[in-house]
C-alpha cells in the first residue's frame, strides 16, 4: 500500500464526505443524544471533512488523556474534548496537511465554544506507524482512539505497538475500522480507490486479532459491527466475493490477561454512575451489566472492570485463587458472526448472511 496514494486521497481527491464512493468511511450507526449535542458544538468545516466509519465513544472519560490516530479534520477529537472536560486533554495525529490544517485552525474557536480557560485539544503532524518519534511521553494516555484509519496503514502492527507503548497500564485502544472476511488479493490491496475508500487495506478480521495479540493486546473485545454495502458496479466487480464490516474493538493494555476466558468463580455488580450509561453498561457486544444485577464473569472480564478506569463503577466479588476451568460463553470476536447474530435478534433475515457474498 502506498502512503502517498492515501495522503493524496484525503488531501486532494476528497473535499467533503459527499465525495466518497462507498459507505465505508461513513457512520450510519444511530447516534446517542449526548453525541448529537457534542457535535452541535463543532465547527461546520470540521464536520464537512469527517470520514469516520464508526462511533468512537468510549465511556467514563472525565479527566482522561486521549490520543486520536489519524484525526483528520478533528471531528472526533473535538467531540471527545467535550467529554474529557477541561481537566482532560486530546491530542490528534495525522499526516495530511490539508486535513490537519482544518483541525488546527479551529482550536481557539472550540476552546471558546466549550467555555474552557485553556484549550484542551492539540494536533500533531506525523505518521501513526512512528508514534515514538512524536515526542509524546510513553505510558501517558488513558485512551488511544482511531476512526477508520488503521486499514490505511502499510504497517498495522507498528501502529498497534506504538499505541500500546503510549497507553498507561490499564489504558485501552478503542477504535473503529474496516475488516474483510478473507485475505484480499494483491490487485484489491493496490487499487487506489479501494485503498482510499478504506476497503483495499482492510485486514482479514482473524489476522487482525492475531496481530493485536502479538502487540500485547491479549484479549481483543468486539464492541459493535455493521456490514458495508458497496453500490458502485466497477468496485463490486473488482471486489468479487469479499465482504466487509466496519467494526469497533476495544483493546485493553492489561499484561495479566489469560489467553482464553477462564472461570475463577467471579461475579461483578455495576453500581451505576457512568455518565449516559446509568441503567446498563455495555463492555462489548457480548457483555452487558444492568445496574445492581449480579453478573458472573471470566477472569479477563473482571480485570477489564477492576484494573482500569472502570473500577469505581463496579463491585467485584471473588479473586484468582481457585480456577474452575474454561469459562463458557464469553462470546465471539468475529464481527461477521456478530452481525449475523444482531440481524437474527432483530428478526431481519432479508440481509445476506455473513461469510457469503454480501456486497
Ligand atoms: C478515513 S480518514 C478518517 C479521518 C478521521 N478519523 C475522521 O473520522 O474523520 C483517514 C485519515 O487518516 C490519515 N492517515 C492515513 N494514514 C495515515 C498514516 N499512516 N499516518 C498518519 N495519518 C494517516 C489520513 O490523512 C486521513 O486524515
């Protein structure tokens, strides 16, 4: 994959989101009201150049330090800047001057709009494969986010390793990206429009999981997924049977996680208190915690709730002294199966099943 092709696509070819040829770099998920309210405080020029594919909305952000990889014109950075509040901060990184200059031009406008004494958002020019060269202190971020960018990188492992190094222990990478249901042919991987539209560089989802684990993120959790629809006849022909999803994963930096889900007889109770998630907290697509309910969990899930910023919101019962074997049913991290389950739950059999031609 050629990085100049990507820079040209986002700097010169695309002027606004209406220039996109597929819905890969669009967000069609329903937005919660608090995100709509945050977006109403964001400058129109920033919004016009939004090319994200999912909702990058981790919970419990007050006071957090957040790094946005491939921030583009800054929409997510400015939305998150409101959620972390004046005590938190957001740093956006991007390699494309045209995108970055839109983000940078509006720092002061947003500071005033948010009513902060000092701006809590700044932008840095750089490559996401070389995060170590940006002068950002190691282990200094609570969260690394990204929206439809990692697929564009020629070295995805370098991106994940760099993110891991910049996260505090217990921090997490929470990001939306595009994945394929198979390893793509070289002609798809090198097709400039398919690359620019975030399809050509998409990893086969199972290769992504393996890469994430090898970079230290031992138990990737799938938050949400949706299938992408391609309508352009030329692109459909080029892609053949390959199918794509936009998926959001959360990758915790927790060095003690087991390789699989193991049963130590632990349970947790959500106390409530996470803003906008008072009644139920969804850790991922397969773990929901209604307030006050005693919920059995595997050891890894317990660590995600106890060794991270989520700890104050949970009562944790049990420890790791006795092992009861494999934990049944922690759910899959395969986004295609998850989409299928969501469609079945919604009673929607009209859409094509994952793992078969669906574009
Ligand atoms: C699909 S756009 C998404 C932008 C932004 N996250 C959003 O949601 O609007 C991809 C962005 O990633 C940037 N990008 C792609 N590859 C990059 C790399 N290797 N290093 C830094 N930025 C990169 C592009 O310049 C572009 O702004």
